[in-house]
C-alpha cells in the first residue's frame, strides 16, 4: 500500500483500502497523468507555432 494511503487511513480512522480500490485509484491517476501529458504536448505545439496567445483550450469531461 502506498504511504499516502496508509497516512489517509490513519488520519481519518478508516480501514485501509482494498486491493480493488487501490488498483482503481492507480488506474484513475494514470489516466489523469496521460491527459496531463497530452495537454502539455498541445500547449508545447501552440507555443512552438506562436499561436498560444490566440488559442483557447477547452476541456469537457462527462456525458
């Protein structure tokens, strides 16, 4: 179990998360990292082409 999960469980008096919860959190944070990297590539491309000041990046998540 990662240290932050142990600390969270200790600080709120909650039981440690199950292996399934831990796996789901890792998958979630992995997806967020992938999105962050993709946005970074878009921003880098905008800066390289000199259009970052004339471009909006709008993200929409959900159904």
